[in-house]
C-alpha cells in the first residue's frame, strides 16, 4: 500500500506502472473492506444541493483575466510602429523608444507584442496553465471500458479529458469506499490538474481548496483524520498561481472556499478533525503575504483629489 500512499506530491512516481487490479473499474466492489464500518459512518448519505452562482462569478473573473494579450501584427503595442525582427524577448521601439515584449502567448501559441504593463499578467497566464501533472496510474482496458460506457450513454465527440474525468472519478470512488482517504485526496488533486488543463480555472481552484481542506484534516489510508497544519508545497504553488492569475485574495475568497467544501466534500462534518472555517483560517494565514501584495494602493490619488477640492473651495 505504501506505493499508493505516496502517490500525492511525489514526482518520481510519474510513469511508474502500478499493480492496480484491485481498482479495476469493471468491478467497482473492493475486496479490501477493513474499514467498512468507519467508512460508512464517515461518508455523507446524500449529496448537498448547492447554488452554483459563486462558481460562475469566479469563472467570469478568470475568463476576463485569461483574455489574450498582445498583437500578432509585429507592431509596437504603444505607437503601432512596425518592427521586423522575429526574435522573442524585450525590444525597444525605434519610433517611440518605449520598451515592449515579444513572446509566445499560452492561448494560441501566437508570437505577440505587448506592453510592459501587461507583462506580469502575461506571465500569470503562462504559470496558471503550465506544469500540468497527468494522471497515469490507470490501465488501458479501464480507459477503453469507460470510453465505451460514455459512448453507450450517447456522448459524442469524446475528448481524452472527458474519459479522464470518469477514470479519475472511478478511482476516487474506489479509494473512498476502501478507506484510502489520502489516495482519494491525491485523486482530487488530479481532478484539479485536469480542470486546469482544460483552462477551467474556477473549478480547478475549487478542487485545490478541497484538497487543502482534506490535507488540514490529515487524511490517511486507514480511514483516519488527524489535524495537520502544514501545507503541501506543490498544492501551495498551484493555489498561488491561480490566485495570481485571477488577482484573488484568500481573505476575500471565503465564498468559493465554502462553496468548494459544500459542493465537493463527501464526509460528514462530525467525522472530521478540522471544520471548514478552521481550514479556511489556516489557508488565509498561509497566504497572508500574497494577500497583502494584492492590496490596491490608491492613497495618493484620493489625497490629490481632496487637496484639489479644498483649493477650489477657498
Ligand atoms: Zn513605439
């Protein structure tokens, strides 16, 4: 079991073939039922109905922040003067003398010119959509089986990601029902990665928050919970990248955090060691610095407006 225990966060595991016959999706029942009584009491009997509007609000925000940046026409983004060199990197315009950037953008791999003011957002877009960890721990016949099932259900134009969502769901269900909560958590991380690969950033964030929630509950593979206050560095990086892309502060994201747990958590609150509120507080503490850097600084402008007003009045 140790090989599965380490599935999450262990980069060296990528590409290793695992003996996962007991997770055969053709047979959802699991022979390993040691923790059955505990599992039965831990799991919610019925899923909660949740209002999706919070998620839609974040989706809108991410679409706005992920809009394509730059022009494809080899023109200075400040004064529209044409440039010849196809090299990527920073350039100085021969007409207006401003420095601008030429890079490939992540949405369409087009080589574009963009202003210095857009540089950080351009980089956030790249970071939020790269280094995606693929789920490779399935067997080909499982993949084929699920693909066939989806086709039988009338789903047309199947993408790899459609099948992969179902593969991961099947694994998640199995790991959950056998009390392998840590393994289940790593599968939820893979769900987030899959969402990110489809540029569904709001849903990816929702899943990362859920993984954080499970981590703070110290899940293990024997159906146990134990409080844990140390965040996984890989998870931290993923959350940070999405928050940067959306210019989102954790302290103002309680709505989507709460939504995430309400929507995704399969566990009874009474079984857990850390509740939603406590888990959110831990995350807020962890991202205090990033939150502070995102504060809008506008005191000077209001000062100017104020002094102008008084000078006019006198
Ligand atoms: Zn110019």
